[in-house]
């Protein structure tokens, strides 16, 4: 005698499982799109703040004091070379540093490096670097004879680093800083 096999139950179970995976992937995609949209909006706000700078000093203050809140990061620091003079800035102010210090920081640096760390880049300073668990290092290339340097953005929590979209946005921030430096120097 032949036995009747019920394919329908297994087929429905498989379809439900596949539907669950598709819904989960869709939720992940929506969350990513919302996060990316928020990041783009933050970058736009940071750029608009930078456009207001009428001097290099004002730009350094905007980057180190305003950008952390705008971009949703915990810390921002920047080091630049102006001729043969080096400068480092963070939320506590601007200080002069040795030019080789800045040169070593930017030597071999990719245009953008985003990474998790056990301690932040030395650019964050002694007490600040110890709290940083994720950082973005962004090269600032203004072209000769304008300033060049490095921007460091830090988070006190580890981040899941993902696609290159964030790197493109960060590279854009570095280019905005470079363009602002050129504009400020050229308008003197």
C-alpha cells in the first residue's frame, strides 16, 4: 500500500522561514538607510558650520568645539602644519607643537582611517586618548603652500565599522577643512 506524503506542511514552513529572513534583511536595510541619512544630515550641518569660519583659528574652534555635538562624536582634535610651524587644537584650545610631531602623524596616513582602538590617537591628548575606543583619522591636504594636517574624531564606545560610505563622508569633511583653509588664507 502506498503512503501519502504531505509536502504542503514542509513547503509552508520553508516559505515562512524564508519570509522571516527577508523581513529581517528588510529591517536591517531600513535601519542602515536611516543611519546613513542621519550621517549625511550631520555632515551637511558640519559643513554649514565650517562655511561660517572667517579665519583658520575660527575653523579650528568650529571643528574642535562644535563638530563633536553636530557629528555625534565624543571628541575632535586637529593638527596642522602652516609653513614650518605645527599646531594642535582640541576643545581646550590651540597650542603650538613641533612641526616633526605633525609630520609624523600624517606620514603614511591613508586619506581616511576608521578603526576600533584600545586607546585613541595621541592627537587626542593624554587624558582624552585613554577614553577613545573608536576613531576616524582624516588627512587634510590643502595643497602647497596651504596648511596640511590630520583631523581625529573619537568615540568613547566601540563602533561596528561597515561600508565605505562613511569613509566617503569623512573624506568630504577633510576636503571642506582644506578648502576653508585655502579660502581663509587667500582672503587675507
